[in-house]
């Protein structure tokens, strides 16, 4: 029996109503965390989409994570924020969001993995496990061996990100990774609820 925690990352190209439907169905299916990602819209749009997801998640126990933007996370009182390497430094973000919020950081190479040990973060997003059309500027494709090595050396929980789908999921889970982030495999599924249940197994 397959077992893993699934972390949904929303597709910022989907309209608001589609995104809301995907989130609702994915939560019923069993995702354990939702990150709202907004690379193309303005801050007002980001806040609107984040608040819509927050409403859906109320009472479910599923945390709302905001991608990149600490100001948006504070504005909507999200459960946490996920930073990239070019975003606000983790130390400053921690001061702003406080000790009780979740703070994640994308790690794209071995040097960043080592440096992450000394940062006030709660988890690492290891990116990208496989090349993916949703992320065009990847520094490194970790692959299964790279992911397994990172899991072995990191004391922090690791979320695997990038190009993960039903065809490679078992190999990813076998590394012992804590959680798996998915965009396309859930957002573009005919039925997100069924897709999540099938992925969880």
C-alpha cells in the first residue's frame, strides 16, 4: 500500500472558479497542505485568490501556504509562507511572520541544502526532482538518487517538487521523502479528488 503526504500547489494560470474547485476536490481527496502560487498576477489578485482558498480550507486542518510573498501571507493571515532563493531572506521572513507560522524554503543545489540547516525554516522544498514545464529556470534536476541523498543528509522534512506524477511516484516515495508537491497531476486532472486518491493509493 502506497503512503505519502501530498502538497497541492495551485496553478496560477487557472481562473479563480477553476482553482477553487480544484482545491475543494483535492482536499476531499486527501491533500495535506495547499500552497497558493501566483507568478503572473498583481498583489490584489494574489490576495483575492489566497482568501478564496483560505475560506475553502477553514475547518479542514489543511494549512494554507503562500508562495514567495510574505506581505500576502501576513495580509490574509495564512498558516505559512514558502520562499524561493531569490525571495526575502529566511531570517527576516521568520521575524515578520513569527515563530508559530510555517516557513519553507526551496533548495536547488547541494550548497543551498547545506546552508538550509542553519536557517529558521520548518521544511525544505527540493526542486526540481524532474524537469517540468511549470518551472523553466531549474538549476538542477535532482533525480531519484539526488533526492534520496538529500533525504539522508537533511534533518529537516523535505517536500519533493517538480515533474512528479503517477509514473514516477512510487520511486519518489521509496526515497523516504516526507511529502510530495504536485501541480499538474492534480490541477489538470479530470477529477482532482479521484486523482489525489489514486496518487495516495
